[in-house]
C-alpha cells in the first residue's frame, strides 16, 4: 500500500481494533487489513496502517497509555 505504513500487526482482530480506535480518536486516518484465513480464522494477521505523514504522531499516540502515562 503506497503511502501507508504498518504500525501494528495482531493475530486477534480485537487487538487491531483497539489500536484503530485509539488512532482514530486522535484524528489519524487508519486502514485495517484483515489477512486471516476466512475458513479457519486462526491463520494470518490483522494489520493496522497509517498514512506515512502521520507515522510519528501515531507512535506518540500509541506510546501514551489510557491513564496518561508514557510507556517506556
């Protein structure tokens, strides 16, 4: 995907949705790409992409926990 950067990959769709929700709440556009096998659902990953120009801001948003603490 030209112009987009992978920021998170998860084997559980819910995990990717948590990232999507946090990024969208900060006003960052997000694309979630589900690469899991549709027959079994346990093979593959769910990937979260952000525009290249929002990569640094996305990392900053994700580094702050829900209680306002910055993760190490």
